[in-house]
C-alpha cells in the first residue's frame, strides 16, 4: 500500500505544457458553461505559456492578468477576448436546432 507521503502532487501547469491538454481543459470548462472554470483553464494555460508573454500579447499588465484570471477575478468580455487572442485560442459556436 502506498503512503500519502509517496504520492506525487499533480501540477496542472506542468500538464498543460501539452497543447492537447490545454485544448481539452478549455473545452471541458466551456461545455460546462462554468465561468470560474473557464477563467481557471485560461489561467493554467497562460501560466504554462508564460504569464508575462501572455500579458504583453493581450495588451494588459502582468498583475492585471493575474487579477483577471484569479479565483476572485471577474474579467470583462473584452479582457477575456484579448487573453484568448494572446493565447491563440479561437471559439466556435453552433446553434442547437
């Protein structure tokens, strides 16, 4: 039997180095329609790609990026769009019949 002390801590940012993991993380959050999950997914992806680079590409400061994507953050749609553009994330929408 494995001891708790032998368990490895899961590092979501490390796992999100893989673009397929990034895509799946964001798709799962988006499908649920859970805004905190979406901002968390974007935060993990931004950290995996580099917060400074993401902030620069999004045209916001690094502290503003951290604040927007924090658990208590409530980013505006324009901020989310800028962050998504900076990360190269595109959303596709379909209507249900």
